């Protein structure tokens, strides 16, 4: 997509693969393997069509990247289902980060997300970490699936902002492997992150801000289905020690528990830091259901609830069923006696069409004025 404009031609690479040469010969894609019987038709199709982009209308190259989830879901819907992958709507991502700046950092004017290392360990197609240019300086993205990591890396390399401000893909995409967030202890996981950062002369010298939409997957079903799609991986004992066996069946809760472990580790090393958790989840652990009450007691002793909102699942996520999805903000601030009472702003009437109409690159004051009426109804 990033190389396909009205000038694009198909060329043959030395190893008999094809590539798209676009933008008057200035950009060339990675090699593409096309079966010989399809080469003529493929070439004709590419050279007689082009991808329309228009910065003013929002139809940018990045817009096409943001819809990669639809491609993956069409190619292998069972893979998506077994991994619990529900990619975040690009405009909902932008709205969530606007909400963080306006309603969380608006009360703490001395800081912003630029004062944190923003880390998404379940990057998907990259909508969260790429969504709001100018507000996320250094970004770390990891994923279990190497193909998704490659998409995120290609996407960020198309945008000069991300090149200039910096981002780190872990592990390196050239290794063609992902990094599982759940099957190892927090020390092992973060040692790998810090090793890759050191190779780029970077350090974990700021508090972490976890920004993610983790997999919503219950593993309490047919194990053979997960095995067939490489989704049947173990969860480290240090995680289930927090969640218990029953709650650990909800994959998003194991992500939350591992984040707790990593925040404990960072604060143990640097006691003055207060990491953040900014996360999309189902609402059942926020109420909480009896199954999750034990984990919430542990979690509340470490994290202070700050703010949040709730939207409707099938309005913004490609999934079956209608249920509430919450975006909640938490600060790591241990207090053994804390019991958080979670109140979220009800935005279940908000639609994807409404958010698509906003110009997210508009000046902050203008954007605030346009979005405040939405918030006043919540």
C-alpha cells in the first residue's frame, strides 16, 4: 500500500520475485512472491489501478495500515478468534489518547505522555502507538506474532514523525519471531527489552506507560482449537499467583497481572517512578465479578484508579456480540488498604462514524471545543 500510487510499475527482482516501484521510481516495496501463472494478471491489475490517498480527507497511507486487521480477519478468522485479537479502531485510539491528555494530564499540567516510555506489548496493527502524532515521543512495541510486528514497523517507517522521535520494535523483525508477554517472569521479559534498548544506546530512564488493547480470550474451551492456531501457550506461575487459576483463563487479566509485576520491578529499581496503565478491557473485572475479586484486591493495593470511559464493543471492534468495553487509566501508587471504586463515563452512544469526522491533527484548543459536547453527554 505504501508504494502503490498512480505511477507504480511492477519490476522483477534478481531472485524472480516481484516488487512495486512507485512514486515516480522513488519508493520500492519488499519482494513479493507471485506464482508464475498469476504474474501477468497481477502486473496488469497493479499497473491499471492505484491506491487513492488524500491527506485532507483522512485517506492517508496510515489509514490503510489501520485497517490491516480486516485483512487478517478475512484471511484467517479462526486464527484471530483463537488469539482473541480485536484490533482497536484507529479513531477510537486517537480519542482515547485525547481523553488521557484532557482529563488525566489536564489535572497534572506539569507532565504529559511525552514524559513516559509508552509501551504496547500487544501491538496488533499498531493503532494505539501510532495514533496521535506529537504526543508519544518514544514508543516500544512488542507482539507475539512476527507478521504483525512487521506491519507495525513498515507503518511507522512511512511516517517521518516516528522516525524522528524514535520507536523500538522488539524483537527485531529480521529475526522473524515474536515475544510472548505471558510465558516468562517479568525479570526475564524486561531483561530482553532492556538488552534491545541498550543496543540503540537507550535506557529505561523514565516511568513506563503501558498503552494496550490486550487479547480478550477465554481459554476455557477446546484446547485443540488453540493448538492448531499456535494460541495454546503457557502462563508463568508469577502471573497466576496474582490472578488465581480461574481468573487466569481470561487472557486480558493475565496481561494486567504481568504489567503489575513489571511495574513492581521498575519501582523497586527506581522508587520515585510512578508507571501508568492505560488499557482497553471488558468491564467484568472492574465491577468485579466474584471470580475476579481476589485479583482486584491485589491489584488495588498497587494501582490507583484515575478515570475512564466505556463504549460499545461491536461499534468499534470487529467482533460478534454487543457488550461494554472500558478504557481505564491507572497510576502505580501502592497502598495496601486501597479499594478502588471504578466509575466510568458512559459513552455507549458514541459511534465510529462520529469519531471518523474529527480532524485529529487540529490544534488542541479546537479539538477540545469539538469533543467537549460529546463528553458533556456522558
